[in-house]
């Protein structure tokens, strides 16, 4: 009897010790704990991670990140497939996951020309489209009021030259669709943080367009809390200087700066090819997919260095940056395996195809650890 009690106590002690050690490992080594005093560390979840089918990915998300974005399932075509029908099943599960894990939940995205439901493209008059757009925002924000913390209210409204894109919303409602969308979001959930999100926002012409757009909203007293710089970047583009100038310029507007869809492609860019001949792309297929089996160490090192430089800059401006979100957990499921060319093997994230941390992960963690050592030494 005595010996069995002893074994029960021993087993419990070992379990306790083990879980304490695991906690210790998590708090010491995760991205979210390392950067906890600087900015949220976020990640985009795909459907497998939301349903739990990808249980390893889900566990890694809990361990490493404290903010989540839905990669696809909150886009218009999924949430609002017919004029009078919404489908919240997966979105509810996504939000539940964030709430359970005490995460900053980002709603992506309310008004965007892409991944729209077909019926929206059929709308012909301004009053009806405006009605449905406002109803879309109101229905979704009412449901997730007090649960979803922030929204990409308008996504990709700008052309590369900084003018407004000819989206269905712009063409039919006119440029006021943007302020209408922000105003509706604010009136439905006054507590939610509201963002404008776009790509290439570090490029001068487009950046100036975004600044004009944000200022025009502020001049009308429309609530806008921040700008989301998507950050689909490469090993060389954009330069650290361009990113830094952008952080400073956007911060001058008195809004939060966020990097919302960070990934770094290591593959050749088809737009660098001369001409846009489809056959040419086809012929260059092997050239366009140079690492189908594994990433050579020399490129892995370049990727790690690039991430290191990026995070050094983020840390330098941590007072202006509220969130950094990676566009996916690991390389296996990155959208960059299929865009802009389908079926390639890309390596843009911090975790590899087997969910193991890459050199880039250790560099990102190292940036913060080095800065702490420096701070201690100078004290
Ligand atoms: C991408 C998803 O990652 C893909 O799975 C999907 O097929 C297309 O959209 N800018 C955005 C994101 O705001 O929503 C996009 O996500 C990537 C570009």
C-alpha cells in the first residue's frame, strides 16, 4: 500500500516537474515571449489550423504567437457568399481559438476587391452596393464585438502610383466608400482598432498615396488607428532604408504601424523577366523553381541575415510598431509555393516543412537577446 502511494506521488511530481520545464521552455524561447515588451507577434492561420486537422501547426501557433489573422476564411466570398446569407462556422472557430489563448485577434478583411463573392460584382447601382457593403460590415462586427480586437477595414485600395484602384467599390460608390466603411466599422464597434492594409506600402509613390488617403480620413474625423504594411518581401526588396523611411513617415500621422503579412521569398521573381510572354515563363520553369528538394545552406543563411536585419529595424522602432504578423506558420503551407507561379517550392517563413525552427528563427530571437545583453552591459 505504502509503496503504491509512493509511486503515485512520484508520478505526479514528475508530471508537475515536466510541465514546469515545458512552461519554462515556452516562456524563454518563444517569439511571443522574447518580444513581449515590444510588439505582438502574429501569424496567419489556414483552414487546417483552424479546424485542428493540422494539430502540430496549431500547437506551434499557441506556443509561439500572441496574435492571429485568418489567412482566408474571413474574406467576403467565404463569410458572405450570398446577399442574404452569411456563413460564420469557421470564423467562429477561429475567434474561439484566439479567445481561448488570450490572443490579439485580427479580422481580415472587410472591403477588398479580391476574393469577393460573385454577386457583388453584379451590383450596378451605388445605393444597393453601399447598402450591402455597410450591412456586411455591420453584421460581422456586431457578431464579433468585444471578441475581435482589430479589423483590416479596407484592403489594397491603392494603385502602385498612389491613386485609387478601380475596384467595384470605387467604380460604383466612388472614393467615399473608404470613409463610409471606416465610419460604419467604428459605429458598430467603437472599441475595435481599425486599419488600412496594403502591399508595396514602402514604395515612395504608393506610400505617398497611402499617406494622402490616411490624412484625408483624419481630416474628416474618421477613426483610423493604424496602417498595415503587408510585407510580402524578398531577400533584397525593399531596402532596409525604404522600410525605415516608411515607419517614420507613417508614424508621423500619429497612427500605429504594423507589418501584417510578413514573408520573404527566396525564389526568382517572374516580373524581373523581360516581357510577359506566358511561354517564356513556361520554358523558364526549372529556372523559376531552383530548390525543389531543399534550400541550399548559402540561401538559408541569406534568408536568416535578411530576417535579422528586418528585426533589428523593427526593434529599433518598437515604439512605433504594434504588431508583426507572419503570413503562415511554416514553409509547407505558405501561399508563396503557389503564387505568382503554381507548384514551386518556397522557403519564406521561420519554420521549415517539418515545423522545425530555421536559422532565421534563431536570428530573429537572437536580435532581441543581443539587444538585452547590450543594454545590460551599458548599465
Ligand atoms: C492570400 C492567401 O494567402 C492565399 O491562400 C489566397 O489564395 C489568396 O490570398 N494580400 C492579402 C492576403 O491581403 O489576404 C492574401 O492572402 C495575400 C496578399
